């Protein structure tokens, strides 16, 4: 069965609710993203087991960002989970990323490290305040070059950054904060899921719009009917 090239962000109040989402959608999506709220919540082990039970990809979104030794130790502690994907902030620097990759190799994990470029909640005004660079695309390219030089597996970026990242064709590109249908959102750099996938994203992340729906499976099927382009689906 073909699946939408997407991860579903499991961010409901309880992991009992998140497990229910997994059971409803596992046949139709590539995998599930487990972030802070669900990872540090009750029944997180049950949630992760449920995802693995259905042979879906586990995307652990912890956005590691600390000194190299601490990041390495954190990954050591995740060896029993062995997520398919794990995030860290590229702004942590070369040595931190190298330490993460070294820990992956040491523990013989299948985990692919994804580097966060610039959070989709930040715009040019924010990046100027934080990084002294108003042009978010220039900043994203700088982060991508850092990641590429240390052989990271992929990037987390906005849909609007995909075209400027085209030269990094060996890197997986995952776009969070996408929308399926028109809506208001607190994200500042947002793309539609189908546009992001057509523009070069490897996968997108679907969030509240889907999981807070009364009938998430029906909503996903409706979206699939509207967008049958083969670039949106796994083989």
C-alpha cells in the first residue's frame, strides 16, 4: 500500500490519545513524530511500542543541543529505542554533530540524524535578533553547509527554503509545520504539504490540523483524493 510521504506529529494531551491516532493512521502515513510532550508523558514506552508494532518509522524529535559529551551520552541512553530519525540543532556546532554521529556508530544504531536549520516559528525579524542575519534563506544555507560538511543525514527546514537547498541533494529534507488545507496558524513560514513535496521535500510533518480532527482518517483520505500526484506517495 502506498503511504503519504509524511510523519504525523503525536502531540495530543495524553499518550492514550496518541496511541489511538497511530492505530487509525498507520496504514496511510510513513511514520510518526514523537516530540517533547509525548516523549516525557505517561505511557511513552507504550506509544513507541505501538509505532514499532506496525513497522512505521519512528521520528524522535528531541532537538538535542548541548556540549558534545552530553549529546553523545543522550544518544547512548536512546540505544534501546533505536529511533529511525533523531533531531538536533545545527547551531550546536560541528563537534556536537560529530559526537552525535559517533555515538550512533558506536551503538550500531540505524538512526539518521536530522539537523534543525531555523525553526518555522521564526521569521526574518527573529533571525536578525538572534543570529544578526535578517535573510532567513542565507542563514538556512549556512546551517545546511555546516551539516553537510560533517556528513549529517538530513535537514529540518521550511517549505520555502527547499529551492535554495536544492544543491544539497544527498540530504534528506523534512518540512514541519505544513498544512493540508487553508487555515490560520502560529507558524510564520508555512507551506502546503503537497507544495513542499513537489518542491523537493523528502517528507512532511502533519500536526494539529490532522490529529485534532474528529475524524482524522477521513480528513487524510479527503486530502489524498484531492492530491493524487505520485510525488506525494511512497512506492
